C-alpha cells in the first residue's frame, strides 16, 4: 500500500512535471512511428533501495532520454523502473505526467500494492509491473500475497515484465501464465553466455510461444557475456524467436542508459544491432510500431 510519504512525493512530481515540456522543448504528442520499449531514467540524489546491486554515479534524466529519441527519429518510449529505486515510482510518474502521449511506464511494486494504488498508477500511464529478480529470491507467485497482486494486475489487463536468467524462467513464467497474466520477458530471456540458444531455459521460452501471452524483448544482448558474445547469441536467437513467436510477439528496447555497460554500449549501437537482427521492413513495422502500440496502450 502506498505510504503518505510516497503519496507526497508523487504529488510533488505531478506538480513539477507541469512545466517540464516547456523546459525540454519536447512535443506533448506525436504520431507513432517507433517505440523504444525499454529505457530507464534517474538522477543522483533520489532515494535508493536499501538492497541493490548497483548505484549509478551519473544522471540519466528525461531530457537526456528524449534527446536520444529525437536524434534517432524515435517517437515514443517506455520507462521501466530501475531496481535500485525500489518501489518508489514517482520519478517516472513525473515524466509520464509531462508527456502522457509520448511515454508509458512499467512500475515496481510490493505484493501489498492495493487495487487503489495500481489504479492510480494506471490512470497516470503505467501499463504493467516488473519483477527484476536478478540475484533475488524467486517469490511464491502461486500463493498469497503474490497471487493476490497478480489477480489485481490481471484485472487491469496489465503486463508482467520479468528479468531473470533463463535457467529460472520456468518456475517464474509458468505460475504467471497460470494466473492469467500477459508476460514480457526481458533481454532475450538472459540465456547463459556459455550455452547461448542451447540453454534449456531459452528452449523453454520457445516452447511456450503457443500460449500467445508471452512477448520477448530484443534488448540488452550485451548482458549475455558482454558486447561481442551477446551479439553472437542475439544473431543466433532472433531467427529462433521469429519462427516460434512470430514478429508480432517481439519487441525492441534500447536498454538506455545501459546500466553497468555504459562504457561499452550506446544508443547508436543499440539501434544498429536491431537493424542487423531484423532486416525485413514488414517485420520491423510490427516490432517497432504495431505490437508495442497495442501492448503499451499508445493511441
């Protein structure tokens, strides 16, 4: 449930956001051409989660992100709550309030998030929640309070985004599907760098494509053993994913600002990689526009 302090921060974010479009000179609405479905914004000085794997020493503000979108001709973006900010989604909320037509959000919440809490987030432009379970204990999704949270998420017709190594995906994705959730799997499903597409967890993903309730993000390939190895795995994985899921269940995300890989990756490289993976114009149209427009509720 949202605390009074969190509510106060969110209210302040709404107020501050009112002038933001004028400050950054960004349009408040634009025709949908391309959607970047995975990026993070943050700045130093925000309250950080007590338990975290990473602490950024730089700012990745909304203005900087919009600069990346504009310079690459990308019309829309999805802001995903970074794990180091915990369940305080107010920084993203301020961005969504500033540019409600151009941006959507994916929140991180606790299992006690109420129907009212989720409803407020939904009205503000959030379209799902994320379970970033990298290095974390896997919750018992089939039992309260997690099963109760999933029921509330399904009632909103939200997506559930999952970040975890491929070997553990069966014990995560199966209960999410059993709960009736739409599941978005981050970063190619995080196959083991040594096994690549032969990772049993990645093969599990291919096997559940027929559910038609799973989407895969073609993003952050470098998180599979670095830039060079990640690119190798991505080029082997994309044809298999296209064959199993069809391009209509694939998404692209820049993963900007490439946390923990800032020195090895940039937005230009992320765009270039995608262009190498998907060369057919019709498939690009599905992955970059049609599918994310529907899934993330852009109008």
